[in-house]
C-alpha cells in the first residue's frame, strides 16, 4: 500500500469508518471557486478585535461587564478561526478531533475559573 | 486454590490487626485522634465515625457478594452451580448499584457540609485567645498579642475558650497540628490563615508539624499545656514580667536553619508578625476587620491590631 | 462492513491532505497535540489570573502595558492567519507557487510580530521590569514568552516546509505537513487573541 | 590538579553522595558496567543491540524495553521502601542520616509513580493494544520510540542523582518554597524537575499516540461498543494523560525557572505564590492517580472474563463508568489540600465531587463480581491478583472516601492514614493489576507461560506482606504519626506498629525476589506455548501465534462481535488458516536511530542544566533541534514487507493453507 496521491471520494473514506452512531462527527467539506469565506473571516476577525479594543479604551461599561463582553468577543474570534481557517469539521472517516476539543475547552475553562476561585481564599470565619 | 485458602489470611489478618492494636497500646489514649478533648476534634471525630460506619456497610456488602461468588462458582469438576456464560446484564441490579452508593454517600455528605461550614466559624459570643503562629526552620514561634508574650515550641492555652491561631510562615510550608484538639492547617509565607481550636480539659497534649519542611522537620514537636483560664492569666503575666524579651536580634537568630528546645519571652517586637496580609477575612461577629487595599486586594487586620 | 453513505456525500472529493489514510491519521494526531497545547496555555493563563495582582514592589499592569505595539502585533498575527489560510486554499487547488508565496508572507508577518514583541520586552527590561521583579511579571513573561517562542518555532518550521515543497511539490505527505502547520499557526492566533483580551485589555480595565 | 577539576569533583560528589552504602553501590555499578561491557564485546552483541533494540520502532519490542525499565525501577523503588521501613522500625534510630532519609522517600515516591507505574502501564499498552484492535502497529511508531527514549532519559537522569550531585529531597510533590534556592541549593531538585519534564514530554506523546491508535486504527467492524474494555481503558487513560500532564509540565518549569533563571513564581519574596504550585501540581496529580489505575481496571476486566469463562457483566455500564471517572477526576484535585484554607465553599465542592467518584468505581466493582457470578472461576495467578484486588481496593477506596469527608481530612491529612490509604489503592489496584496483566500477557509477549506454582508463592508473599505492612499504618495515622518523618520519639506508642509494618515490607521484598526468580526461571526453563492461545482467550491478540510476528496480522481481521476471538471460535472460524491470496505486501515502519539520539540529546540538556553548564546545555539543545529537523526531511521512514516473506513466516508457523 503505497502513499496514493489520488483523491478518495468521501464514500470510499466512509467505507473504512464503522461508527455510524457518531453522526455528529460526520465531516463536512466545503469547496469554493473563490476564497470568499477566508476573506470574510479575515474581515470578521479584524472587526471583533477592534471592537474589543474600542470598548475598553472608551470604557463603555463597568469593569466586570466589560470583561465579560470582551471575553465573549474573544471566544467568538476563536470559534471563527476554528471554523473558517482551521476547517475543524473536516476529517477522514470521522472528525474525531471534535471530541477532545470540546473536552479541552471545558477543562481549560474549569482550570482557569476554579484556580481563581481556589486561590481567592474566599472564606474564613466570616 | 480453594475458598478457605483465600479467606484464611483475611481472618488472621483481621485478628492480627486487632491484637496488634490492643497489645501495642496498653492504653488506647495514644490514639490521639480518637480521643479529642475539644469541640473541634470532637466534631471531626463524629464525622470520621459516621464515614467509617457507612464504609463498613459498603465493605460488608461487597465482601459478602464477593466471597459468595468466589466460593460458589469455582471451576472444579462436579460444581452444581449454574453456568451461564452469556449472562451479561441485569437492568435492576445495575440500577441498584448506582442508587445504593448514592444513598450512602448522601448520608456522609450532608454532615460533611454542615461541619465544614461550622468549623469555619468561631463559636458565637466567646472571645478567643489569639495566638500568632510563625513556622520557622525548624521551630514554632508563638506570639500572644493579647498577653504580649512569645514562646518557642511551647504552647500554654486556657481551657473552655476558643483559641484562634493566625498562621504564617517565614520558612517552607508547615502545618500546625495538635491532634487531640483538632485538625491541622497550613502555614504559608505571604499569607495569614486562621484556625481555631479549643481544649475543654486541662492537661498536657502535644502538637507537631504535618508538612515536611526539611532535615530538621522531625524536631518540630511541641508541648501544649491546657490550664484553667485563671492559671493561664497567671502564667501569662508571670512570663511577661520575668522572661527575657525577644529582641529583633534574637528573632533573627531564630530564623537560622536550626532546631531548638523550648523558650519563653516576656515581650516581642511588633513587626515579627505580618500585621497586614492579603488573603483571609476573619470578620465574624465584628471582631475582625477587613479593608480594601490598592488593586482591590483585601487587607486583613488581625484582632491584635484592633486591640492595641 | 459499513453502511451506504448518504447520497449527497458521494460525489465530494477528499482534499489532498486527507487523501492518504496514514497521513490523515497524522492530522488527527496533530489535533491531539494541539489539545495538550491548549492546556499548557490554560495553565499559564491560570497562573497569570491568580498572580496578576501580585506586583509586589514592581510596576502594575496598568503602568506597564502600552497598547500601540500590542495592536500592531495583533494586526500582524491576524493577517498572517489570513495568509496561511489562503495558502491552504491554494494548496488544495494544487498551486505550489502560490502556496509557497503565501507561506513566505506568513513567515514575514510572523517575524514582524516576534520582533515587535522582543522590542516590548527590551523596553520593559529598561525600566527594571523583568521576571525577577514580581510574581506578576513572572507570570506575564512566561505566558507571553511561551507564545512568542511558539511563533518563532513556527517560522523555522515553515522554512523547512518550504524546502520540502520546493523539492517534492504538493503530495499527500507534504500537503499534510503544510496543513498541520496551518493548524498550528491559527491555533497560535487564537491563543494570542486570548492574551490580547485577558492580559492586555483586561490589564487596562482593572484599576 | 587544576582548580576546576577540584571544583568539578566537589560539585559532582558532595558529601551527601559519599555515604558508605552509596559508595558500595557505585562500586557495584562500575564493576557491573565493566563486566557487561566485556561480555557484550566478547559475544559481539553491540551491533545486535543497536539494530534490534536501540533503533527499533516495533511496538512489541518497545513493550519489552518498557517492561525491563519498569521492573528495574520497581526494584529501585522497593529498595528505597525497605530503607524507609528500616529507618522507621524503631524510635530514635539513625540507620541513615536525616538528609538521606529525605532523599529516599522522595525517590521512592517519584520512582514508583513516574518510573515504575507509568512505564509498566505503557509496557502493557504497547504489548497488546495494537493486537487487540487488529492493527499492525500503533499510529505513530517512530513517536512511540521517541516516547520510550525520552522516558528512559528522564529515568536515568533521575536515578543518577543518587550517585552524582545528590538526590532531590522535597517529597514526590516538591512543594515550594522548600524547593527554592534559599532552602535547597544543591542540584537535587534540578534533577527532579528536569527528569520529570523530559519524561513527561515522552509520556504526553505516548498519550497522543494511543489515543489516536485506539480511535483511528481499529480493525473494520470494531465499533466503539465492541472494543474490549482494555482498549477503552487505554483510550481514556491516554485522554487523561493529555489533559493532566500540561499543568504538571508548567508547574515544574516554573519551579525550575525560579531556581535557574531567577524568576519569582513561588519564591518567598517578590509576591511569589507557592500555593499556585500546589494547585497546578494536583490539577495533574489527581488525574494521575487515575491514570495509574484505569488501565488496570481494563486489565481486570479482561482477566475476570477470561478466567470466569463468561462474558463481562454490564459492558455498557462499564464503559459509562470509565467515562464518568475520567470526567470526575478533573474536578477533585483540591482534596489534596483541604487544609490550605481555600474556604468552606471550595472545600465542600471538592469534597462532594470526590465522593461522587466512588459511585462509578463501585459500579465497576459490582460488575466484576457479577462477571464471576454464574461463571467458572479458574484460579490462575493472573486471576489471583484480580481476586486480591477487589477486597484490597474496596478497603482502600473506602478509606479514600473517609478522607474526602472534609473535616475528617483536617485530622487525616499528611498522617500515615493517608499513606495507608494510597498504598492500599495503589498496590491493591495498580501493582496487583500490573502483575495480573504481566502473568496474563506474558505468553503473548515471550511465548511461554510464567511458572504458575512459583507465581503463586510470589502472589501470597505480596498479598500477605501488603496487609502486614499497611494495616498498622492506619492505626499509626490515628495515633498522630505524620508522614515524611525521619524519626520519632519513644513514648507515643508508635513503635510496635512500625515494627509490624517493617516486617510486612520484608515479606513484600521476599515476594519481589520470588517474582524475579519466577521470571528468570521461566525465561530459562519455560515451556514454549505453541497454541498462541493458552488461556482460551476472548480477544484478538490470542488469535495470533506467540510471540507475535513483526507484522502482527498477515490479514487484518474483520470484527463481528464484542469478544471477537471468542466469537470466531464459537463459530468455528479461525485466523490460523490463511489462503495465500489473502496475503499482500505490508507497509512497515523502518527502524531509525532518531528516537534514541533524541533521548541522548535530551539527556545532555538535562544533565547540563542540572549543573548549570550553559554551553553544554546549548549544544544539547542544538542537537535536539537538529534531530527534529533531520527527521522532518526524512521521507524514507517505511519499507514494504513482501507478501512472499509474510507467506513464508506464516507457513513456518503452520498457519497457511496449502
Ligand atoms: C491508584 C491511585 C489512587 C486511587 C485510585 C485513589 C482513589 C481515591 N482517593 Fe486517593 N490518593 C492517592 C492515590 C489514589 N487514590 C495518592 C497517591 C494519594 C496521596 C498523594 C500524596 O499526598 O502524596 C491520595 C490521597 C487522597 C486524598 C488526600 C488525602 C490528604 O492528603 O489529606 C484523598 C482525599 O479525599 C483521597 C481520596 C480518594 C478517593 C475518594 C478515591 C476514590 O476514587 C476511591 C473510590 C473507590 C471506592 C469507594 C471503593 C469501591 C466502591 C464501592 C464498592 C461502591 C460503594 C462505595 C461507596 C458508597 C463509598 N486520596
Ligand atoms: C506505585 C506506587 C508505590 C508503591 C508500589 C509503593 C510501595 C511501597 N511503599 Fe510507598 N510510597 C509511594 C508510592 C508507592 N509505594 C508514594 C507516592 C509515597 C509518598 C512519597 C512522599 O512522601 O513523597 C510513598 C511513601 C511511602 C512511605 C512513607 C514514607 C514517609 O512518609 O516517610 C512508606 C513507609 O512505610 C512506604 C512504604 C512502601 C513499602 C513498604 C512498599 C512495598 O510495596 C515495596 C515492596 C518491595 C519491593 C517491591 C521490592 C523490594 C526488593 C527488594 C527489597 C530486594 C530483596 C531484598 C530484601 C527482601 C531485603 N511508602
Ligand atoms: Cu484508654 Cu482510650
Ligand atoms: Cu486525589
């Protein structure tokens, strides 16, 4: 079995897959004649970034709300990069990377949030 | 290999363990954790016993099933027990062993929550004796801000009164542990953590550090003498009057990496304990003050600061 | 062995980097590696979150951060993410030269980012703000520095890929390598966005 | 003598490595090393060693390498344990100096966890995971070899600290600020951090490798719910490794930077926060203890089904519980520092989440018991370890739940109660599981069964020794004995129990001797097993001849049921009868020196950084990068095994028709 340079059809790739139950891992491919998605993605990423910047510089909201808003913008930006540029839903057979990714985002969030919570020493005889 | 062969070591082991426990101690008083002399240790003990009983239930249940299965389903010629190689599930049973542990754990969990919160508060209406504890390599410095005295590796406390330890370290981390009074708490540099304990019976107890902190660590045992409040006041004022003061120079002597015996000091320099540290808020019953410092950090003024 | 695929999937082609089964396994492997890297950064973020007020006697975030260079760096990195995205697009259509061009552009933008960042660090050092100064600066330096080191590594990686592309053109194997590189690069972009938000912008919010 | 040589000798051989026992060991090493060298040269084995072992990428050989390392490390860690017990047997003894005691318990814990437990687990993974899923190798054979050599380099680095420069002495948890330069100026802690970082990188790569292997390389038809439980456990363990090691690496690196480069993460001054280290360490540490036990849950699931001659009971629930354990294990880490004053809210949250873990674990215990229920239990040694595991682990788990009751832990923390708890789960779960797996799969790895009679002797010594050693320690905990204590005063009532414990440790030591004897005896006199399926097994690895040929499966099997091989046997099918047309060329990974050299380069970096020899560290680092770049340009990493060769091999094993 040499490294074939030929392109496989998806159905052939599917033939090797045997976990039909995991429908949500089914890959999605997306082809275009012109890289419109990429360009829109780029513009979107710039907008998200500068929006966050101007919100902070002009201090439009109280601190906590502001932090929440810019973090939301950052999350949106991350999702955009993953979806547009990283083709996160693509794969051969099944897009297995999705499961570790969902998990790791959960764990990362828990890690940062809980660490802050733990290290606040929010207690005492109060 | 037979059932008896498997079970015997257990039986003899259990016997050996019990025998060892009885023979070795003479007086079980040496099981310090099981003989608390104050409310903190008592509450902790009650929880332990509760948990131990729940766990005993688990262990008995599992062992019964286990020994029965091992005894009955041996692969020996002529075993009449049913052989069902394809039996691979049973809805009811499987649900059962999700549910039973949940019930048992709830039984432990509820008092766990209650006691955890309860121990985080000083009992109402009782003025505690405050002791500022600094762990050093490898010794304990105890400062009594209310009595203006200090000791090394020796504690004297009044009975029937909560004692509030304010813990910090000028060394690697340690924990302050006086098993008969109750559980331990870490001492950490740059932090002040609270711990309250109480002795209800006068007597001689011992304390120790639970957290390894270097080669002299095993020398951090200290004696704890609980006496009546009156006797305590007498001891404090006598010490204040007669013992040599702890000077800054002698404090720096203490910072050396070394071990030492007990010592008493008639007074001590104020700056040897962080009067303000970020971290804990101990403002129950208005006895403790918190302030918000720069950068939103919490400044904590221990009671000693307000008393002066 | 497996059931019949859905009708609409049947005619689609797999892109070149997935064409070979073994190479596609490498891509799954690389995603898995990124997962560990996410947690490396999550640990660094946790540390920063906990320590960012521990400025001791050193400068605080409000005093230290200058938004000008940071915005420049952000712009450079976002653009480089775009260019490598176009590179992969070109690769999938089999255009080697375009791919190499986009990669060179990406590397240059990355180099611009790194040099601006090094410049920042030097200017901090000049006012005595090194990671010895305080826990806050230690946490800041290691977070931003780890990201910067990743970017630097990425630039050299891209360089080795250019040689391989030149020699071998786009094959299942080189395509897979370029694809994993692009994943890496976009991932660094995401991390930077969080540094930008959580460190720099947040450093301006919190008094 | 030039001054720098004097200085060098003082750095490399300070007083702490000049204790008589260490000098004796030095002597033994030198003599043994010279002997080995002469032997290898006389018998012309260097080439063989290089070609067959140092450059191999075959998962079955890497398994053997891991196994050897793990057993050697069990010996080293065990000797440490015996030294601990010798020192603690009586009050006020000075069997060894305090500094050496501190080093010994540190190396004992670290070695047992990182350099015995983990490699032993990876040995089992490498030995059987590809065989069980019907694959020809792991997903990334070359990375697999790299993982091994990085681990080996970390292990060697850690172990030479004993004879060069001085061992780490801050416990296996290495809490700052005690690890800081102010309290710990020697090279010991550098060794610790560097060795664990390097080995940790290797471990992380193993995690990636086995996750992708189990996800992507399964034989056709082996759906998720048809995977053997050992494969599930390998998958979940790999995921745990991926998610757990990054925080450790970060925590270690920051401590290292504090020591080497003057940063201020966990220092006394400059606003350092030692507790953040503790937080990160246990973020890793708690998942780690499940990394150490989940694979063995997998082993036990295979062993119990095989030797009860019965399907595993409640397979779907077993899977669900293993996943539940994985999730929950990320949310419990604070139970290792309830007494650090994070507040009642935090403590209660983590106390309850810890208790929750008992539920899925218990489900597994019951399912194992009910697998035996209605079966026919064969008391092989592998099964004996499984039978010993259940009660031992349940008691250890139960004491764990007692620790999780927060206020109770205020009293238990850092006492011998904790020591007893975790040896109870770690020996009852991990060590017994490893030995069970060793006896179970040994015929697959080496082609002959380990002698059962001798195995039984070793088993009983281990089992009885275990209880004699560790049950007194619960009582010691209740008597207030704290851990990591060099020596203790008489009069607290501790010493009788300590004597019993020490006797137990000697019994376990005898068990280890019996185990090694068993292995050596079998290697020399063992009877070759020709069936390939000595236990009448259920999973695919037993369909192959033992030892397994290089390419594993001449024809990749198609799976139709959960216990694939059992199913085939029931249907009268067999993989042993291949028709020649079924055999095609096979693509195999090519041997390569890259992983070995990478290990060497990392070793140079690690050793040089330990002593802050910057230029040498720089050279090592350059070597690392050079090797990585080189392997990027290397496209010749596989070769084709001709169908003819495969046919010949299969025919010689009597598995080819015609
Ligand atoms: C293989 C390793 C392993 C395993 C599996 C476990 C399993 C568990 N551990 Fe253990 N633990 C360690 C290794 C391990 N531990 C180590 C090494 C340390 C010390 C580290 C150090 O400080 O050096 C430690 C320390 C430790 C502590 C900290 C103590 C302290 O320092 O103060 C705690 C506290 O909660 C704890 C709890 C638990 C619990 C609740 C489980 C549970 O997962 C157990 C679950 C199992 C059961 C409960 C039994 C079976 C269940 C049933 C039969 C069902 C019915 C049960 C109930 C209803 C309860 N462990
Ligand atoms: C997988 C993990 C593992 C394993 C298998 C063991 C195995 C053993 N451990 Fe382990 N132990 C730990 C992990 C483990 N330990 C950890 C993590 C710590 C915490 C460290 C810290 O605090 O930082 C610890 C701490 C620890 C202590 C506490 C030290 C202290 O706090 O001061 C003690 C004390 O009794 C102890 C004893 C033993 C014994 C007797 C064994 C026995 O099972 C060993 C059995 C012996 C052998 C397997 C081989 C021996 C071979 C020979 C001796 C050759 C023959 C010679 C003769 C017969 C004399 N261990
Ligand atoms: Cu005597 Cu209790
Ligand atoms: Cu734990």
